[in-house]
């Protein structure tokens, strides 16, 4: 860039102030989103590291890489890091924070200082958990079931549970912020029916975050009390009930999986509409199904407890209710397919991730129905079938949505274009690696391979070898974006305000957006997604 | 440029807009708190159902006079809190401060009585653990009652302490001139939190002190 | 100013009602109302809570949005209670030989 004739770079949220402390004390939602991005990337790779060790151990049937107790810690820490410190915050904390005010035509979220506090609270929780790892880890499983966790385990349960306890507040406060922002800060003319589908999904997610998280907060709090004072709610010797913990835990953790997937579904709607240049098929159905998933998701938690000692009658009720929650997800899948039909599909990186999402989420979702079926679940509970099911949704679905969102909004957030060729290559590597890792797990789970075991019968080895090979490919697929995205920050071509031809409000700002988002509050007069619809044709 | 008058945050169009948003935000938070306390109460309900006789017997060892007094104290504090918000709405800041102080005082009185009860319970050997002693009921289940009792009232007391600190903070803001009739969100929002803590006690009191009282001491 | 508020008079009247309910509930606790004693106590507590919510917390004068969010917490709490008790209270159902609740 020549100094003499350089264009004046307009003020944007990045160059407004380069001092370190201006980032750490910023209440600008876009900067907070970037802060979350950095934290989350770190936690993701920590969780991934534990997965790597697990998959290495599982290449051979004998337990020859790590001690059994160590393996217990590995799967526990993998679960805790990935679920609480990556998946739950991921899209809302990064893309929700960055985009919600922009999509609403607002200057910021309703409570910007609270937003910054959420990030600090989040990392305080992360720090407590990391300390527990460094000191030797937790071995209870991410599920912390008593009485083992409250009375017997000698690992650092209090620290890890404390980390999650603290992190929960961050989740609740972010959800609170988004709910109030969506109700109160919409631009003139932006009615609920004109909201981008991503906003609908964030709203539904936020409701769950606020109302479900406190259950795990009190559950872990009670575990803590029992650990410290040796008396508590869950000790059978005193007449307590360990299954009560499971009720409190899963009252959160089942809706939590919808916290994880709903934003991904919202992203999916944005990716497919923009990159196929198509109005969403069934906007009202997609929006309504987000709310339906949020509400129905609260009714089904006992399907995690079919073999725990829960009453058979309650298990039947939960099994019955669990079938219903699949319906709105099915509605979404059909709507996405309808959106793609006769669309001008551009095979950009975001679209590739979006296409992968539909297929893999559908497979994962269908296997969820098998698990909801009480009689089937009794046989496959605690096998790799369950592990494969949730990884198909969480990794095949959610992480792909996260990466799709990353590529779709990268130009907006950074003002740079990433190298498209590398993007597409990585998406393909992720897709291949993912399926090789997790499809064999369905088969071996069905054949009886138990989860959370570091040693296993030799007949399962071939599946484990395939799975571990896939995991190494998947790892490459995840590392590549880390490199080329960072590379693009300096060497990528500059992006304009709307490189994809998107129609929602965030594309009407420069890339990167200025600190105050809009010069004047936009006035919205039409529906979003002003692409041709199926009836209008091309 | 710092002025002592409260500022309108830039994401809001008007003070009324800001007020509505703050109130909505606090209600959302209270929804979360309901689930939090609800989880502990759920445990109590489950165990009482399973061990009715033992729980009734144990419940008779709670201090009903002190508990009833405390209930009255907390409800009175809620009255003063409502009057504090009212004073803020009318711009009567001296009165506001007075009512805030009264609320905080009553809250502190509640805590004092609560800790007196705890002291008595320690002395009487009602703390679950190796030193627990109570005649006439299954010791395990009686201990479970007191696990519930100490947990539920302890978490409540913690929230009350936070509430008193919050009101102190409100008082400071008022003294700093940051509370006006147009912008007294913090008082209103603080009031909502205080009333919520009161409502939790409204439910804890009968559950822990009153059920089984008619049976008398076991 | 379009803000929910009540008069001092109303606040004091509600307070008197609350005090009366405290006296009532404590008094009734000494009567043997089985099997209704728990229900009676909870109904009175519920009445007190409703008074605090409607008047002290201004919900009576508030927007519909406030009502919805105030109610949402209760609704989901109800689900937590209902479906958990659905398990706890039926543990002994299909097999009387496996013993009752813990």
C-alpha cells in the first residue's frame, strides 16, 4: 500500500482502536464476538486433542496406550470441553453476537456491558475446568452421575463441576441479552415475520438457554454440596436418590442439544438461501419449527434414562414424547430441500458445508428415532450406536454449520476473502474424514461395542481402525481452515459489503462494519430473502 | 464527558424504551432463577413423599416462631421495597433512600434470625453428619430432611445477601444523582429481584416449617 | 408516563392481606387437616405469591410480554416437576415385588 496515494481506510470496528485493552474492555458486540471466537477455537482444539488420544488408544483392542483411569479422564474432558466450552456457546456467542444487532438494524445488543461480562464469566469457567485438567482431570464422564461423582471419585470433580457451574451463567446471560434484543431493538418496519431465519433460531436457542441451564446449575451445585459435606440429596445410604440428579442434569442437557443444533439450523437456512439464491421454502414453517423444537425439547429428557432405574411407565411416556420432537426437525429438512430445488446452487465453501449438513443431520436425526424407541434403546444404550448418533448431529451437523457460517460471514467480519479453493478442499476433507470416523461406529455399536471402554474384544478392531483413520483425516480438515483463514487476514483480497449477494441487513453494511453498525437506523419495508421463489422461476 | 445525570444508552430510543428492556431482562433472569430453586424444591418434594412420617417429625424441630417472624419480616421488607420504587417514580429520592435502607435493614434482620436458628440447630445436633441426633424417627431420613433444609435456606440466604448488596449499590447510585423519575430502572429491577427472593421464602416457609406441624413433636 | 404503578394505599392493603395470610397459614398448620394440609399450605403460599407478583412486581399493570415471561418460568418449572414426579411416583408400579420408592 503506497503511503502517498493510499485510500483512507474507513473507520470500522477493527481499526477503531488498536490497543489491546480496547479489545478486552470493549462492549461492542462485534469485538466480543471475535473474543469468543478466539476462546472457542482454543477450547475446540483442547477437546480435539483429547479425542485424538482416545482414538489412538482405540486402534488396538488392548488398553496399551493409557491407564484405564486415564482413559476415563480423556473421554470426560473431551465431552466437557466440546459440549460446554465449544458447542453450547459456538454459533450464538460468535455469530449471534456479531450478527444479531446487524440483522435487526440495531446499534448493539440490549445490554452491552452484560455481554462483555458474559465473555469473562465464560472464560472463568473455562479456566476452572482447565485447572482441573492440569491438576489431573476428572473421570466421572461429562455426565457427572452420583454417587460416583459425589462420593467416590478421587478426581477433581469440584473444580470441573465448578467450571461448568460458572459457565452456565454466561449461557443464561447471553440468552437473556438476545431475547431482550430481539424483542426491543428491531429496526422500524422489521416485524417478526420479516426476521431472518437465523434470528428466529437464535431466539429459540436463547429461550432454552435461560430456562434449561439453571437445572444443571442446581444439579452440579448439589453434587458440590455432597462432595464437600459428605451428605446430600443423591446418597442412597441416606435415602437420597441418584436418579434425581439425572433428572436435573438431563432437564438441561437434553434441551442443551437443541441449544447446540438450533443455531446451526438457523445458519443452514441462511447458507442455502443465499448460495442457491432462493427464498426459503416455507418460511413460517422453518421459523415455527424452531420454536416447536425449543418447547418440545423440554419434554423428552428421560429418554437418556431408560436404563437408569427410572420407572418403566415414565420411560414409556418419555419415549412417546420423544417421537414428536423429530417432527419439526423433519419439517426443516424438507423445507431446506424445497429451498434448494431449482435454485441456482453455487458450490461455494458455505454451500458445501450446507449440503453436508443436510445429509449428515438427517442420518443423525433418524438414528435418534431408533434411540427414542424404548425397546431398541435398551439394547444400544451405552454402545457406540449412541456415540455415532450424537456425533452425526453435533459434528456432522453442528460443526459443519459452524464452519459454513465461518466461511459465509468471514468476509463480513474481517473484510477479507478466504481462498475458495482451499475452502472447498477442506470441506471435502472434513466430509470424508467425518464419515469414515463415525459411520463404522454405528455398525460396531449395533454389534455391541460398549462406549467409554478403552479395551475391547478383537472383533471390533477393524471398525476402530477405520474410525481412527477417519479421525486423522478429519483433524487435517479442521486444521486447514485455521491456517488459510488466518492467512487471509493479511493476504486475502479485500471483500466488499456483499460478496455473496445476500439480502439480509448485515450485507448492507461495509465489510468490516463500522463500530456503530449503521449510519442511520435502516427502515425495513420488505421481507428478507428477496430472491426469486419457486413459483417465480429463474 | 461525565455528567451525573443518567444517560440514555445509545441502543435505545428513549428512557421508556430502556426501562421496558431492563424490566424484561430481569423477568427473563427471574425465570431462570425459578428453575434453579425449583430443582432443589423438587428434591424436597420427592423425599417428603417417600418419607412422610420422618420428614414431618424432623420438620417439628424447625423453629416455627422464628420462622414465622422471619416470614413477616421479609414480607414487610417487600412492602418497603415497593414503596421505594414508588418514591423513585415520583422523584422523591430522600424517601427512596429511606425505604431502601429500611428494606436492607429488614433483610439483615432476616439473616440475623436465620443464623440464630442455624446456631440453635447446631447446638441441638440437627446438622446432618456424624454428630446428628434426633429421637423418634429414622435417623437417615431425618438427616435427609435437614440436608434439604440447610441447602434450601442456605441458597436462599445467599440470594438475600446478594440482594442486600444490590440495594446498597442502588443506594449509592441514588446518592450519586443517577436516579431520576425518567430513569430509575435500577431501582425497579432491584425491586423485582428482591420480591422474587421474598416469593421463594413464601414457598420455603410452609414446606420446611409447617407441614407436619400438627403432629407435634415425635 | 406510561409506567405501571400502584398507589401507596394499594401497597399497604396488599401488605395487610399478606400478613393475614401468614397468620392463617401458621395457625392452620396446627390443625390436623390430613390429607389436605400440604395442599392448603401450598394454596395459601400461592395466593401470597400471586399478590406479590401482581402488585408489588407490577405485573397487573404491566405489558402482556411481562405476563408471558412471568408465566413461562412457572410453566417450565411445572414440566420439570410433573415429568420427574411422573417417574418418582411410579417407580413401584409395574412390579410390586421390586420395592417402592428409594
